[in-house]
C-alpha cells in the first residue's frame, strides 16, 4: 500500500511525558484502522509486532527504526504491547492522541485511500509479510507471482509454493481470478522448500535422485550443474551408467532442455549427455529414439548458431545413425544428410568438421545400401574436403564414406568416378597414416570391381607404385587388401593383366602365396588363378615361380584354396603347348597325379572333388602323364 503524503501521527512527536490517550478524530482513525485490520487475524485484537511495524511503515514513509523502538517501549510501559504482539486499537488511539501531534487531515480522500488498499497479500508461514499487491497489479499469473516472491526471498522459483483456499495455487491461474470473489484482501501463504544440492563428500553416482531434482527445476544454474554431472558420469570409459540414467527418467528432460536456444551452455551439456546415452547398446539408443530425438536433434542442428552446440548435435546424430540400418534410414528420412552437410560447409572448428564427416560416413555405411539419390549430394563436399583438408580424421572418414558407396553395384561406383575424386584417392594411397591409406586402398579395390571402363579410370591414375609399397606392410590386412585389389584386376581383360605383369606383381604373388597368414595366401592364390586364365601370361607366371608356390598350397585343407590350385593347374595344362620345353618339363615333374589324388581324398566340397577327379582323368588320358603302376587312381568311383 502506498504511504500517505503526510506522516500519520509522526512518531518523532512522541515523548514520555505525553498525556494519556484521547479518542482521535473518528474518520481518520477508522480509515487507518481498516488498513491495519486487513493485516490482522480475524477476532484477535493483538497484532504481531513485526506485522504491525511493517504496516505502520507502509502508512508513514518517515517512520524510523528508532521511533518504532520508542513506540514499542511506550507500549510495554502502558501495557499496550502484549506478548506476542501489539493491542491494535489501544496502540492506534495512543498514536492519534496528544496535543503535540500534527493534524490527521489527509491530502487524499477516504475513497482514494480505499482504492490503494491491498487486494492480495503474501506472507511466510510464520506470518511475516513478503509482498502486497493492489487492485491495479492483479493481472500477473501465479507463476509470475512465485518468481517475484522467489526473488524477494533469494530462492529459485521451484523452491516456492503458494497456498490459498487450503490448496496449492496453479501456475496458470491469474491473481485477478483468485481475488474476484474476495471482499477483503486475499491472504496467500508462501512455503519454501530448498532444492537438494550435491554433497561433495558422497560420490555423484550415489546422488542420482538429487541430480534429477536439480535438472527438473526451473533454475538455470541447477539445470546446468545437473546436466554437467550427468554427462561426466556418462563419459567414463568403463561401464558408463547409461541404464541407470535412463531408469532415472531424466532423458525426456534432457531433450527438452537441449532445445533452449537462448542458453547454449545448457544445450551443450544436455546434448553431451544425450550423445553419451546413444553411444550405448541398441536398447539404450532406441530409448532415446523413441522420444522423437532424431527430428529434435536435427532441428537444433539447423537452428543453433553455436558451433559447440552443433558439434554435440552432429555427434548424437552420428551415434544414432551408426547404431543400425533402420536408425540410419530414419536419420536420412528426416533430412539428416543436408543438415550435416551444412555443417561441413560452414563449420570452422576442426572438431566440428571431424564429427560431421564421421556422421556422413555413418549415413553411407551398412547394408542394404541407402538410395543413391540420398547419398549423391554428399559427394561434392566429400571431394572438396579430400582435396583441401590435411586433417587425418577428416580424410579418413571421407575415404571410408567413398569405400562404403563404392562397395556395390556399378552405378554406385560410377557416382564416385563422376565426382572426379579418383586421382585424389589414388594419391592418398601413399599417405603416411594407416588411418588414411587403409580406406583409400579399400576404395580403390572396390572401384576395380566395376566394369572394364571403370577399372581403367583407376589404372589410368597409376596406382601400381603405391600398391607395391603397401604390399610390404607389416599389417596383414593391408597385404590382404593389396592382393584382393590385384586379383580383381587380374580377372579383367588381357591388357589389364599385362599391366599387372609389367609392374612386377607376378613376382609379388609368388611371395604373398607363402605369407604367414592364410587370408593373404588365399588372396594371392586368387590373383594367380585369375591371371592364369590368360594363356598369354602363363609363361610369365611360371617364370615368376607361381607354379611352385601354388603347388605348395595344394596341401591346404581350405576348400577354396584347393579349388584355386586345381583351377591354376587346369589352366597350365591347357597352355602346355605354348610353354617352352623347360617350363613343360617343370610342370610335368612338379604336378603329379598323387597330388591330385590327395586333394580328391581331402576335398572339402563336392565341387572340389569333381574338379579333382576330372583333372586326374584328363591327365591319365593325356600323353604327358603315365601311371607307373597302371592302377586306376579314381578307385571304385
């Protein structure tokens, strides 16, 4: 309530020698008494001293602490002050009495004074007045009133509850609607309950309920603090408590807060927690996806101006897309590709580029493959980053993306070729980082599985020197990939096989066929068998020692290796007439019926058994081989 323009019975006029109270002017007395009555419990003439003081201050702007203390002592001396408060009528009569007091006339009429009387009053549970509202201030909501009370008390709004009509007031209610039926001022009680805070002496993992209460609050400080602790406990390398956090029920709140564009720090922390959850198993990732996370994350990615926030959103999308093919397709269907490509085009931070490129690679990855039309828009930015970037992680994920798209039908391979990225991919075969040259090697290997023209597009960029260097790698997978790549070229037309020969790879095949790793030996055997289909290069294979190497592989129990050895022997036999005498003799001395009989007995598949039997029969019928015993090598079969 506004104070009167002149002091009411200004307390500075009071003195111990004042005469006994006299009855004041009734009009002024009644007006002021009504003001006090609004703050008094009905039927009780005694008013709490603190409340009495506050009302008196609101009526008398010149009232000081010293004057109030003088009044309190005067009341004690004359029995006006009665524990626990002031006898209201006696006190007011005493204040209005005395010859030295100024006039009680007001510059405002009684009607004006009535208009300023409070319509709503908020007190603490102990009765202390916190806030008053007059009729002109009643258009605010309960939520706004709670916030104002919280600010006056130094509390978070979530720590304040307002009680009236024996119930808790709802945030959506308006103050005007609450006092509409009230003749007198509405009394509202404010109850405060402090939000729990973390105890630094207890492990955070044992205080998850506290974190939940903090993040569920509307206090930005508590929200950020809780989200930060959640993402920290979810970031541990070994056994992060993802399931416990999901069971805590805070995931929907994390997603809700991650959309607060005006608070990037809160977005950053909540998104970090989310991306850690979707780094878990399929069930845990699905729990987040079921909250409609994909469109939410993509909306944040498109609308946020913070690169840090974008980085977290991209990372979360990448985790979801990498979880499974259905989740990958969900991200693509929600226009995830253009959203992530926009980050690739605009982001300046290396970490952001890395995460965006990694996410793109997850869009490319998996079988069945995505529709080519969904992947094609990514090829130009991938090509640009492959040409311009020197960052190993960016190059690595861009190359893996190309390896995924090229591992398929020829029209997918052609899309890569049309992007004019092949020269750069071949160049990166020589990159010093295995993280870069490994996916480059895989991409080149996929490209040469295409048709002859597509293979030529690779061979025209001269990958042979780099591949020869990689064949000496100590890593088994690199040696295997090299042999696999070359075996596919050897399956092509003669002019492509001759390029393999001319670059010295037949000698390398002989070496790789004796590699310590079975998978490497098998790929080398594939390359030799494929090349032997061209009779024009059989002598070159013999010269490189490939026959001896393949003969040694005939002891293998691997049915595919057996099949490759039999194919090679069959092709050599067909080319005997084209061999120089020395090579023909070497073949007849090296490949004997006993070797074929041994494969026949150890055949891993029916196809191998039939191929071995046919070859034995052909050799028996030929003039180049004679059985020393005359026995039928096929037995009773």
